[in-house]
């Protein structure tokens, strides 16, 4: 058994048993270890037992946290050292642990999962990525357990204890919702809110904080927050918070045109956007992959997924046969990695997909396993809508032969599907720049 014991006069004898979970210490109600002294902040610090040491994190206290007389923001308390919070001193007492004893930090936690009715969760078919940003490891630990359970495994929860860590996570993964505290060290939550809203305008943001007042509320809502909520201190208070966030994240996923790749091919979506000259971001995800395709005024300008960018990322995304896609309003990409006509980019991606299985290794090299291609009978070969680069030109003065390739109509526009183009056995836009073709070689006739 290990415990923190107060040794300051007037408070001596007060103690708290420790376990492997984070424990909050402060003057206010809701802390795991409440010490009522004017020199201690409402949320002063948090601690966690690790072996025979105690991890200590200051929570931006007014009068500071000290280990062995030295002020720390984070540190480790060794046996025999004194922990001072403001003017209150504590010692760490340790005894060999009893493996059969329950974790005292779990049973003492004000946020422990109580046997109460769970909130309604979304259907199991959809998964949502939610990022929680808070400077308290104890709070993030609790949120991860409770909301993950209440979401019936449909919430993929990520946590960040600082603004820089939150931004790093956002650069790596698409998020449906970001929930942040405004009481953060270095870059505070209000500044982080502005950055996230500017960089990721389609991500919904909620402020969940213990520093609730009208001025902060107005500032957060004017900087792009959807909701401003006060942080509760009991499990019953967390339930309505989950229900509000759950409703918001469900609505977020329906923002913009979305669908399932099994119902409509991604290449068809990109083709329609380009044909109509639209600007949009196509967000794509399945159980193992997520990425984005940027379309500006009908031109494909950037694609990214994981560590891949450019044409490799574009080929990988278009190789997906399952998953979900969402069309989002256009935003400028971090880079422009794709150039050329969209027809040519789609044709190359279609050939890669038809040639073999698509995968990437640790070095991001694209590996393709070729398939056997069946020859088509010459008599049934269809005529291409665009002449191949090596096809002979018709005699002068003759009318061009009209295309026999069937076209489908979508939104009042004629669209030639990629499958039809491939069946026509030709390259798209073989002469996209209108260059003069070389004269036919009649020596073989």
C-alpha cells in the first residue's frame, strides 16, 4: 500500500491511498484528494504511482508545486522527498503492494463508472473520431473509459494533454469532433480553438472547461466553437455532456454529400466533380485507411493518405473497394502534388487498379501483383471516343466516324465511365494539348 500523507501542522494525518490511476489534488470539490487550504488551488496538481516513485504534474496552480524545494511543472517524487503544494507539505509512504487488493485510486475516483443507465449511442455501423484536449491526465483517462463505453465502441477516442500534441494528431488523422479545455499551458485553449478552426474549418469544436463565464463563452463561440460547456465533476454530470456531443458528432458526419464506396465508385465521384468544374475535398476512409483528394475548379491538385502524397496516394485511395466518402467544401491543401488533366490522372489510376493488387511497404513503395489480361476478340472491340496516339488519321475530306461507346447521363451531363474507356482499349486524352500528330506509317500496308 502506498499513500500520500499531509505533514503540515493543522492538517497532519490527512492522507490518500494511491494506485495506478491518476489522482487529482486540490481545494475544490470533485478532486480525488481534497485538501482545504488557502494556499492550494482549486485544481492544484495530479499524481500517479509508478513503481516506488510518484509522477507529479502541476495543473497551473497559483502557488506552485515543489519537489524537494524545487518548483516543477512535471516531475517524479522519490521516496524520502517532500512534496509541497503551496504551503502544504506531504510525504510519500510506501509498503509492498498486495496483488489481491483493489486499486484504491479506481474506487475513490469521483468519476468512476456507476451502475446507471447508459446514454443512447449511435448505430454500430458508423465510427466517429473524437479528440479530447485537456491538461489533466486524470480527466482524459476517465473520459476515454466512460465515453468509449457509452459509445458502444463506435467512438474512436484520441487524447492530447497539450496544444502541440493536439495539432500533431490532427495532422495525422481526420477528426469528426474536437473537444478542448481553454485552461491550457503555453498555447491556451482559446488560441488553439482559433488555429483548429482556421486549419480545419469542417471539424466541429466544443469547449468543455471548468472556467465557465460569459466573457469566455462569447469569445469561444465567436472563434468557431459549436458549444461551450462547463466541465462536470460527477458521472451523472458527464452523461448529458456525452449525449450532446453524440448528437453533434452524428450531425457532423451528415454534413455534405456522403456515401459508401460499395454503392458508388470513388472514381465516379471524382469524375463528376471534375466534369462540373467544382471545388471540393473528398474525404475517404475505411477500417485501415483515410485520406483526402483535393479538387479545385475541376482540377485534381492534391491527394494524401498516411505518409503518401501525390499520385501514389491518389492511386491507393482509388484502389479502395469499401469504406466511406464525404464531399466537403474546398480548402487550400498544404501542397499541390498533382498536375495534368483529370482524365489522364483517373485513367492511370484505373489502369493501376485493374493491373493488380495495391499495397505499400515501410518505404512507401507501391507494389503491384499483375493479373492475367484476357485478349478481346477483334470483331467486338469498341471504337474509342478519343483516337489513340498511334491510330491512323482518316483521309482528308471524310467525316469522322461517330463514337459507338454508350454514355450515361448524370445531372444533365454526359459522362463516359472509366470502365467504358478501359473497355475501348485506349488512353484518355492521348493528345491533350492539341499537338499535331505524325503522319501515318503506310509502309506496313
